[in-house]
C-alpha cells in the first residue's frame, strides 16, 4: 500500500521508506544538522517558503512530521537570521501538539511543547518560553530521568541566565549532575556542560567553568555537530576574556566565527561577533569593537532574534560609553529599552537599566528610574550650558534633531526650560516679540480655548461692495472679511470696531493672521509666531499669554491686509485701508 505525499512532490513514500525518513529526520534533528534535515524533507516538502502539506498521512505521522518540520523551521530561521520563521515554526508545532493531545501521546506532546518554548526563546519572548516549560515540567516530576524532563531543566537554565538568577541555575546544574552521568544522549550532555560552564564563569568559579566548557566541546565533537562546537568555542572565548587571557579568547572566538561562516549561519555569526566586540572593548580597542558590533547588529536586524539584538545594543552602548559618546549611548539605550519591553519583558528592561546604572551611577543609591533620568538630564543641561542655551546647537552636539531635543525639554525636563530662560524665547520675524511664551497646558479643553478666542465674526461682502485704499490686490487673491471688536485690533494700532480684510496666505511669523478652530469654527486673531524651542505655531495677542496651536486643531485663514472702521462706512461702501504695523 502506498501513502500519498503532497501534491507538490514528484514521488510517493511507501511505508518502509517512511520509517527510514522519520528515523533519519530524527537523527538530523538530534545533531541539529539543518542541511541534512532539509535534504530529507525535500522528498515531500520541496519549497520551505511554504508550509508542508501532510494531510494525506495518518494522524500519528502527520503530528510527527509537523513536529519535525516545525522545529526545522525554527532552527533554520535562527541559523540563517530569517524573519517570520519562528512564527511559522510555532504554527506547525502547535498543530502537532493538538494532534498528539488527541492521540493521548503525553511524551510526544511534551517534546513538541519544549520545542515550542524554544521558538519563543529564539524570538526573545522569555516569559512565554518559561511559562510553557513550567507547565510541561509538572507532568514529569515523577520521572526526573526522562529525556524530556532533562531537556526542560536545561532550557530553564537559559531563562535563569536572562534573569541573572545564577544561584537557582547552579542548584539545577548540581541537581542534574548525576542524571547527566547516566544519560546516553550526547546532545543533552553537550548542552548541560555548556550551560554549566556559563554559570560557573559568571560566578567566578573558573576551574569548573573551564572543565565544563571543554567537556561540552568534547561531546559536541563526538556528536559531529559543528554548530555545537562553535557555540561552545564562543562561550569558551567569553570565559578566557573574563580571565583576562585575551590571546586565548581571540583564538577561540575566531575559530567559532570561522565555523559559523563556513556553515553560512548568518543567525549565529552575529552572536560570535558580539563576543568579539566585548573582547575588543576589554582591550580598550573601542573603535574596532564599535565596528564589529555594528556588523553584528546589521545581521540581527534581518531576523527575529530580538534577545540577540538587545544584547548587541548593550555591547554597542558599552563601546560608546568607553569612547565618551554618552549622548549616543543614552539614545541607543532608549531604543534598547523599548525593544526589550515590547519583545522580551519588563524584567529585561530592568536588567539593562541596572547594568547602565552600575556603569554610570555607582554609589548614588538612587531609584533606578531616577538614575537614568538624572543622567539624561545631566547630558541635556551640560550641552545647553556649553552652547549658550541654544537648542539648535545643543541638539547638534547631542547628535539628535532640534525637534527631539525640544520634545525632551517640554515633556521631561520643563525645569531646564525655566533654568535656561527658554520659556522667554519666541521668534517673531527673527526677533523676540514676547516674554510670555510658556505653552498652554496640553490638557486644556476645547471649551476653555473657545472661551479665550477673540470674537471675530465672518461677514459676507462681495467685491462690488469693497474698495481698497493704499494697497493693491490681484484678481487671483482670495479674500475674507470679518467684523472685529476694538480690543482685538488695538494691537494692530486700530482704535475702534472694524471690518478687516484677510488675504488667504500661508502662516508667516511676524504678520497679523486669522486662524480658525476646525471643530467649533471659532476664529482668532493675532500676530503669527513660532516657538524656537518647540516649533509650535502661536498667536501673540497683546499682553495675553501666547496661544499655541497645531494644524490638527486649527488652520490658517490668512493675513490681515486691511481694515475699515465701522463708523467710517457710508453708502454701503467698505473702503479698506492698508494695515501697517
């Protein structure tokens, strides 16, 4: 009897061949041999850019193929730094889990869940990974020698590393010591010694760290897994770097990079480059480190490895700080915190904020958020002071835009605006035109804004009813007319109620303008101005506080070009005189 494969394949798989295929695929997965896995799957899955169709197989085979293919996509996407492969892998693994659960196959269900957790780990979604592992672990507490249980405990070590819970990690390492001696799975042995070496290094137990990392390499060589060898060499380089044996560290990391490059593992290369950059930083070769980590970041940004990208950002921040480029480091830290919050979790933000605080604020004993804010304020204040309170020059020195610095000052450090007299700066035709430029509160209601508006009332006059004195208008000029009370026109040197002539024109600082609120059709009149600090548009109305407005809320009607006092109107003729400020 023949089992049909997908419609996309050119051959069929008979039962004996199917058994061979599954066994070979499991062996390739065991060794993390991605190339061999791809070759094996090509008999029924030729285009890995689309998901495999296994619907013609019986349920148990469907589930196993979905598990194998899902984990392959995850590993392939990780090694090649490809976007969306973790998501696709998670989809296939989830389908496999559903089928295994229907078949009541607890071991296979758990195995697929562990792989699903690893997909989340590869994306940097640490909390989701840990949640799946904790849930699955409960099912194996009575059988702690089961390979799935051992795999779960080893994967838990990765999450503990992220959370810097080294003591808990060592407890697990010691708990697994005897089971690992009895274990015949070379892959698990490699992973165990690799993780043990990492944590003993972090705790400064270098003898144990060296032993375990070399054991990891020994088992990886027996497994004939180049990727495991390169990963262990990378960790061994970190160990010798921490021991200040930079020559040996360079030897190991260059070998790791070479292996990853030969494998074309563009997803793993940046991890090794990150290690190399850290090593160069330790040697105070910071320019080389910066160049190296930039290369790593360019790899990471092409894929879904957000935890790797965040790590690389942190390495770059260290390079920038060593080069005394503090403002760039701070800006990058903001990007790091945003990415970590969105993709990993708030504890990751806290982790890196703690590291930043350790570098910059040792001994201050301030709350962490206050420390970071204090540092940022210090940079901005120092730059403003050195540039004579010029926002433009300070922004240039800090390496950010004028608008970005304006936003920082307005939203985060309004006290600096007061300290440097920035609240008193307003451009009016390139001159200071007011000393009261503090923006109105953001939460000001439309009702209060409407109450403040000058009562300017539109009046519909035809061209035949209008005459002009002392100025010319072209036939193409679009004009509007309004009745304006005397208190509105006083600032223009006009005494008395009048009709004003407004020529449609773009907002121009230093000129008298009429604007209109979009929602309530309320008109206002004043001298146009632009705040140097914020770039906001304002109306200056006599001695009143300047009124900021945005194009989302208001639009410009035009420039006030002329006026006609109501008392001078005769015979229904309105003669406008040129308005001169």
